[in-house]
C-alpha cells in the first residue's frame, strides 16, 4: 500500500495500513503513560495522598479502607443502605413500643419507683 503525505503527494511504500494503526495504538498508549508520568500535578497529588495516609492513625485507616471498599462496590452500597433502613425501623419500633407501653405511662410512677429502688438498694 502507498502511504500519502499531508500535502497529498504519494510517498514511497514504507508501511501497510495495519502497521500504521498498530503504531498509532502503541504511540497513543505510551504517550499517555509518558505524559502522566511527567505531569507534576499528578505526582504532587500522589505524594500528598501518601503523606496524609501515613499521618492517619490505625482506626482512621481502617475506616478509610472500609469506606473505599463499600463505595467501590454496588452490592456493598446497597447492603449498607438497606441495613441502615432496617436499623432505623428497629429504633423507631422500639421507641414507639416504649411510648405506648402500659409499664411507664405515668412518668411520676416511674420516677417514684426509681427513687424507692435507690433508697432501698443503694443507701
């Protein structure tokens, strides 16, 4: 195959079309890697992240890694969402039960029982 130049003239036969496509793919792959490697902003960002990570205590590292793990997986995000919904429902049901329970409807009765207990068992 004949490779044309930008001026429209035909040059000599140097490469086939498939070789040109392969060279373009390889060039674009390695040029982007090279540009990312020499980019001072990405290098600074990486070093700052590493410095901040080293300054975290062990509990903060665990929380950070757990958060990254949960946020990176769709199923984990859904599981945490439904788990929090179930916990909230449980808390609301328990609070509702205590609010309508016959045991401590009268706060004065509970208060009197508490003071009697304290006088009897904890003088």
